[in-house]
C-alpha cells in the first residue's frame, strides 16, 4: 500500500514539475497554456493524495475551469499567438535563472537539514483512520471563525469583477461613440489618401 | 498516507514549483506568460498550506481555509491582470513586457 502511494506520488511529481517546466520554456503561448492546465491537474491530484478532497474539487473548478479558460481567451484576443521569430525570454533571463535556482537552494537546505517538524505520531492500531477535518468544519469555520475573512474575500471578488470590466472595456466604449460630421469627413479623407498612396506604391513597384 | 511520503518530499515539490514559476514570471517576454508564472507560484503556496495541514494539524481546518482564500485572490488577480493585458494590447498593440516602456525616463 505504501509503495503504491509512493509510486503515485512520484508520477504526480513528474507531471507537475515537467508540465511547469514546459509552461516556462515552450515557445508557443497556446501550448504553454495547455501545459499549465496539465500542471493544475497534477496539483489537484496531489490534493486528493493529501486527502483534501474539497480543495481538489475547488482547484479543478476555479483553476482549470475559470482561470485557464480566461488565459486562453486573453491569448486569443491578443493575436500574436505563436511568437515565431521573436525572442522568448527577456534579455536578463540568466539573472532570473540565478535568482530562481538560488532561492530553490536556500529553501531546500533548511527543509532537508532542520528536521524538527514535530509531526504527531499516529495513535492507535495501524489501519484506523486518523481524525481529519473535512468540509463540515470548513463550512462551520466560514460562518464563525473566519466570517470576516469570508466577507472580505467576497468584497475582493466584487471589486475585481468591476475593475476587470472597467479596465478592459474603456477603449471600446470610446471607439463606439458616434462620430461628428467633421470627424467623419477627415476620416474619409485619410482613408482616401492612404488608398491613393498604396496605389502609387504599387505603380512604383511595377 | 503520512507514513508513506515524508513531509519534506511534498515541500520540495512545492519549492520546485515555486522556483519554476518565479523564473517564468521574471523571464518570459509575453505578459500572459508572466501571469502563468504567477499562477504556478500561487499553486505552490497552496500545496504547502495543504501539506502542513495534513501532516501537522489535521484536526483543525485553518490550512484548507487559507488555501481557499488564496484561490480566491488568484482568481481576482487573473481577472484584473488579463483585463490589463487586453487594455495594454489595445493601446500599444503588443503584449511583450519589455516593449511597454512608456514610463522610461
């Protein structure tokens, strides 16, 4: 049983880390988004392995169902999908790599060296289920102990919703304004001039 | 389950995921790629919270509660961030992080 769990954990780790590596290195941003979904699935399965079923379901619903779809929509709205011929990373990407690797080392050292976590030993005979708080305690916590946090999270979501609408739709509403007669006239003239310029360029090419 | 896998293994996975996300957020040129890196980092923080809850205090619900709040913040951040990316694309016609340098002195 232990060996099975360890094998599953190893496979999940490979999925999470491999998919995350693909997210940051693959060139096509659509493929990066799909690898991100794979990584989210791996994390949800890891929550299941850690016996946090509700968090796993929320992970699938919110991250895979909402955030990934939002990211895919944003990619498709911004057109430059493949980014062929463009640089993938910024100029100082090696500095970012050094920072990330250094942080990994700095976190790894105390995690593996200082082993005083104080994990409570399982009581009773082997095989008996441990007392584990679940969805019921979560719901009780939301209406008693964490009531203020719950309300603040609701306000935050409302503010984010309104802010996203205001930020994303400002330009379009300005563009939809009905033009005045003079503006339409200048717009027509500009279009005519550019068409003439294109025709002249075609003549020059001939 | 807690006997089969040591706590350190889960923490190392979370740390690796965080560092990969940090590298992506710092080095990708595409703004959507930067946002993906931030999402990976938030995910690793969630893994840590759930792992510490499971191993150290399985009777109390504080860890998953904080994970839920982090997921809420991540959803809000993704919505506002992607709206900003779309607004930037409308006015600059690019989504590359180093092309948007209107504040350069």
